[in-house]
C-alpha cells in the first residue's frame, strides 16, 4: 500500500506541472521507491524546492537513499534561488504644442463591481508544533502523548478547517493527514521506527513546513549475538586444537540494535574437550576465552540478560585436515 500511495503521489506531482517540491514531497518520493534517484534529481532540477536544505536535511535524504546526483541537484536549486534584479524601463513622454486642441474625452463605461475572494494564508512564523515534541521512547513503540500542530495566520488568529499532512522519518504517523479543529489544532499519534538515534516528523500545510524531533532508544534485549573475529557464530563451529580463541558476545533488541550486556557467563558440557579460561564484559560487549584440550565435540552455553545461546563446538584431531571456523 505505501508503494501504491507513493506511485499515486508521483503521478499527481507530474500532473501539477513544474511546482517546487516541499521537503515532505521529496521524503515521500524517496521512501516510496517509485522513482529512481536519477529521475528525482531531474525533477528537482526542473521544479526546484520550496525550502532551503540544511545539513540535517541532506543527512536525512542520504538515509532514505539519495545519491550524489540528487544531492547535487538539491544544492544547485539553492544557488538558483538567489534574488534577481528587475530592469527599469524608462518611460517616454511626448510634448504637445500649446496650440494643439485637447482631445475629446471618451465616454466612460459604467462602473463594474467585483467581489474579491479572501485567501487565508498560514503564517510560517506563528504556526508550528505546540505539544508532544521531544519525547523519548523505545524502537517500535508508540509515544504516550499525541503530537499537536497549530495553524495561525499572520495576525495570530487560529485557522480551523485547514488540511495538514504529516511525514515521518524513522517514524510512522497515524493518521497521515488531519484537519485543524476549532482551536486551529491537528493531533496525530507517532510510532517510533526501528533505528536507534532520532526520529523526525514533518508537518506540511500549503507551502509551510515545520518539523520536530524525537529520541529513539533501544528496546529490551531479545537475543545474544556471538562472533569469532569478524564472523558470526551460530549453531556449530570448529576450533583448532592448538589455539586459544576469544568469542565476542553482545545483546541486541528485536531490531538488532545493541543493548546493555548484563551478567555474562559461559558453561561447557564436557570440560575435557575445552575449558573456559575467562569471561569479561563492559556495558556493551563481553568476551569468552576458550582453550581446547583434546579432540571431540561438546556444547557451550553463553548466558547473559536472562537468555542462553547454545553452541556446538568441535575440536578436530591435530593431524586431521580441514578448515576451522574460528581460528
């Protein structure tokens, strides 16, 4: 469904002609994977942007898949938005002879009364998020307080009945669009994404865009990750009989984000095949040092954060050929 909405959104942009892109427009097109970065770069060169991109904006675009050509088009648009000078054309006047007869005035048409439509304009200075910003939560969780956007005009009066569109970066917004109530406010819920760090929500109303940030923390530990050197260790592995190896252990949440490691221990089913020489840890990672003693196969239990990771370890004979998984 998100790809279908992105496709429809791209078609609507094409039908609207060369209208400048808002930041939320560019975020939706990058997130939807409907247009390639090269096609997006061509669109930016043709339509330009309604906003001045910051370093934070460029970093968000990179995380969403923007390549060098698209970022260059964004920078080029900023240079093209420099103010132009308007040439002044001198007004030519003609002098009449004093003896010339004045022209006969033409008959005046009857007065025409026009009804002028009042256009409500949202003030970028007086509109913005008034509640719910800056909250902190774990990955994949919904924030406890709603995010509230308030629309006002240049005189400070609240604007009701205005459509506000919300776009999330490392966040999901529900609903994605809302209409301001009698107090000029629109409320939405925010569910944080899967990356630890920060999340951003952009509100768009006409050409006005405002954004607010949230802190995203790792969730509770859900799994233990064990590695030897640069390789992950899962299930079964072999070690040389004449070596001492060091396994690295870390705890991760359900989205593979690192979490604090607590209470690391290790136990061997048959200590005659290999021994645990030592266990050490800090808040982020721990190590388990093993020393093979004789050929055989037995199991190793790595314990931390109330979880157990079982591994089967084989120590081959010294003369046996073959590759070891953890030298």
